[in-house]
C-alpha cells in the first residue's frame, strides 16, 4: 500500500481534504494510506511516504522538506484544488508524482 502524506501548518486544516481524498481513492479502487501532519514533523511522519504534498499555506517549505526527505517526490498542492477540497484532483496529482498515472 502506498503512503501519501499531506503537510500543513498544524496538521488540522488538511483533514477535510484527506477525507475527500480517501473517499475518492476508495471509489476508484486505489489502496492508499493518506494522512495529514504538521510540516514541522515532516521527518517523523513522511520519512516512509511514497508522496508528500504541502498545503498552499506552507508551500514556501517545499525546498526544506525536499532537503529533509531526499529522494521523495514533494510538491505543493494546487491552490484551487485545495480551496475546492477536490480530493480527486489531489489524488491524481499524487498518482502522477508516484508514477502511477
């Protein structure tokens, strides 16, 4: 099972998006472990992730997270997809990052 980790300011604001992503993944037949955590705890929760996505509010941390997690695909979530809570779009972005789409 692939692991997708979302990072945000406190790990709280992305919880609604995580739920939408889980619902979409289940409907599409994808088996992913999807969770959200504070960006300050990236090395604790994302060290074994297959894909790391940052909330738009912490997108300025992309380079530092990449440095802490060498070899991991790390990107900021599209601001529109985040604002619309578009779980499907974010899952499909993660799938591309992991080479599955």
